[in-house]
C-alpha cells in the first residue's frame, strides 16, 4: 500500500484541478475559434483543435501516469463544449451545424476517448507525486 503525506495529496488534488481548468480553457477557446480557418471545405482550425485536445489529454495522462489525468482534462472540455451545442432562445449558437462544428464536436469526442485509452494505467504513480516504494512480501 502506498502512503502519501497530506502535502503530497494536496499537490495531487491541485494538479488534477489544474488539468480540469486546462480542459475548460481548451473548450472555451476552441469552441469560439474552431470555425475561423477553412481551406475550401476542410475545417483546418477544427482539425487543429481536435489534435491539440488529443495531445493535451494524452500528455496529461502520461505525465500523471494514469488515466485520471486524461479524464480530468476531458471532463473540463466536455462541460464547456456540450452547452455550446445548445441553441438559446435568442437563436445564439456557439458550435453550429456544418463541417467545422461536426469535426470539432465529434472529432473532439473521439480524441478524448482515444487519449484515455492510450494513457497508462495508474500503477506507477505520477511524476509529480512520489509515494513510498511498494514492498513485495512473499
């Protein structure tokens, strides 16, 4: 069993909280700028945001050495992006129908699932938190 001090536990909570905030920031900025650049029918900005989301989620999972890092970033992105797809009573819509919106939304969902699945299991502990080494008793 791994023992952690209160400071290490607080540091871990803060790290996961910041990953959540990073996902929120990616969701807000990406939601408003995913349709900015298009090369003909190809939504370049949406593709770049999807790749960035994948890289950040996978990097978070690998740096924290667990799927929870990728999951927290993905939850932050999802909590911002899903309300952006709802049409308001005034007719405002952030992520509209069309190629950029579909690529950003469905590509982003695919990216977070892929990053979660490619993240390592949480057996080794994170790079940020160092617990006591496990002792094998036979």
